[in-house]
């Protein structure tokens, strides 16, 4: 049976294809008052671009090697090791995130579409950000072909 609460989420999902589009969302979606979580930050290249426009950003990645390099290269930004599927660990970062950016390897093919939908829904439900911006060509394609049906519309 449908749970009505699941339809009350206000989070917007923004699907982009490729890193150029992923980064192009920053001027449109990141505001000065935002606290942003980036998941899959690698060496922090996008995290820096986000940092220039928001109050605070935390860059996270499953790879300790990436995080250590990001910390060395960008000492003014907070970077933490985080497995995207461990949403309790994301909560434990202790921030009230208003935007979540996700760019994770392994999520690019169409076969991973269900994983992508589960992941963005999980972050929307638990962290309740205003928006989740994700690099996923599969989700972008799917979203572009969805129609929210309205009677007579
Ligand atoms: C394409 S790179 C990210 C590039 C970066 N966002 C940028 O714009 O420069 C993908 C990253 O996803 C990370 N990753 C893969 N699986 C992950 C997971 N389960 N949780 C967090 N990060 C993950 C990889 O370690 C890798 O650094």
C-alpha cells in the first residue's frame, strides 16, 4: 500500500550527463547560504568549484587515497572518507545539508538506473536537502522520457 508521506518530499532531483554538465549546474543551483555534500569527490576538483559559491562544503569519497590527495591539494576544504551507501555515516558528518552532489563511478550504465534511483531517494529521505544533483546519463534519459500524468492535461 502506498505511504502518502513518501509523496511529500520536496527534494528536486537534477540529472546530468558527463562532468561538464555536472559542473555547469553549480552557478544555477548553489547559493551562498548552502551547505553542500559532495559524494564521489575524487581529488576535489568539483568540490573547489562548489566551495567558491556556498557557505560550506564537505567533499567525500570511498577512497582514502583520493581523500588524502584532496586534503593535500585543497587544505581549506573539509574532505572525509565516506561510502555513499552508508547514509548513517553521512548523517554523522553533523551538517544540515541543503544540496547534495553525487558523482560516483559504477553508476553510469543504464543497468545501474535502479541503484541511482535508490541512492538519490535515500539521500532525499534521510537528509532532506532542497536538491540532489547527480551525474547519471541513465537517470537524465529516464527523466526526460517521464511524464507526470494529470487528468485532462
Ligand atoms: C568520476 S570520479 C569523481 C570525480 C569528481 N566528482 C570530480 O568532479 O572531479 C568517481 C569517484 O567515485 C568514487 N566512488 C566510487 N564508489 C563510491 C562509493 N560507494 N561511495 C563514495 N564514492 C565512491 C571513486 O572513488 C571516484 O573517486
